[in-house]
C-alpha cells in the first residue's frame, strides 16, 4: 500500500506585510488585502489551491500551489492589474498531475468537511481549510485546530502536525509608519514562528522516520507581549517604537472606515480576543528536539528584520 504523509500547518495563515513608506500611493497592508480578495474571489480558486501574498513597498510576491497551469496564469494576470502594484513576481507552483493525489484530495476533503463539526465551514463561499496534495503528502493550510488532528487520526491516514503561530517574518507589519502598534491585545503574550525554521522542521518530519501521529509546535522559545515587542524593535534599531493598546470598538471602527470586509474584521477581533485570553502564549522545545538546532529568539529575528521595520536607521 502506498504510504501517505500529512503535514498540517495548524494556525491562521497570515499575509506577509511590511509597512509602506509615507509617500506610497497605497499602503502595503491595503494592497495585500486587495490582492487577497482578488485571489479569493477568482472563480476557479478552490480548497485544493493555496496562494500566499507578500507585499514590500508595493512589490508583490505570490507563492503557493495550484492544481492547473491556467490558474497560475489567471491569478498572476489579475493581480498585476490591481492599482498600486509596482511589480509582481509570480512564484506560484503548479502541482503535478496525479490520479492518486486527485483521489487523496477528495478523501481528505470528505474527512474534514464531511464531519458535522466542520459543516458550517463547508458552506462558506471560501472555506477556511485548504488541502494541498503533492506526491502523496498532504498539507493543510488555514484556520484549523486539534479537532482536525483528531479526525485525521480516526481516518487512518498517517499524519504529522506542525503547528505554527503568527509569522515572525511579518513583525514589521505590526507597527505603523510612526512606529506605533495599536492592536487591542492588552497584555496578552504571543510566540512567533519563523518560516525558515518551519521549513526545516517539516523537512525533518518528511525525511526521517518516527514522526507519524505526532504534533509539534514550531515557535520561538519565548513569548512576548506587544509592549515587549515594541521594546525589542526599539533595542535593535535605536528608534522609538511604542505600544498603545486600543479597544475592540476603536479598532473595528478604524478598519471598517477603511473599507475592510466583515470577515476581515471578525478575523482580527477574534484573533486579538484569543491573544488576550492567552491562546497564543505557547512555547516549545520541539524545534530543537527535531533538528538539534537552537531556534532563534524574537530578538534575534527582529534583528534580522531591522531594515524592514518602518523606523529603521
């Protein structure tokens, strides 16, 4: 029997954003949201495709996987025409044709969205869990949790779950052009996940035995509050980064005035509520145990990203 491995990325998938310069025609945040909406609304975009958007000074990079070549072309063409895009790098990969993979996609989708706990997600115009299958390996992206792990264990498909937090690569996007972070996170603490470390951990689980049925949290070795994150940004740049927490109502009114979609506002509010409740305060030695390497700290990663922070020297 052919062996199938499932790698599940268990957390919210975030857009990769950096702060736009003051003279930009459109901010990177707004541009990324427009692009995400354009991709999401593409008529042929399905739960078997996964596209990630990174924006830096209006330079757009698309990554991820789609099932057909025309999808890659259509998505790239439509994004390139969005007002404000300075240049586009379309790095979306087309998944190879495989009858086995096609059948596996359907079986995994039925296992997830056929479960009563997920019926309400299945009815959404854009279901939150996407299923990428390549060479018998399954990757789940989107907003998934332990319930998915339980269902997959019951399905009989061998699996390994890699859980990530918010992407550390996106730390610059937590601050506006004045170096201010205003999210309603209170004193909630959060660890981060660094994409290169996630890739290294996934490679280990795919190429070495002994990981079937296990869950790993690939996060920074310590969690930080938003106030501490501002202090770290200040320390690595020498610039005045601050945290000024706002209320949910203020945050919602601000983003609603900017024309954000209801689902975007709901996603933000629920994420910050979870942050205040301690749900992002997760630390782990899993990366070190998997790879034998020490994970980078939040300060280490902020130092690597210093030239992308809005107030860098």
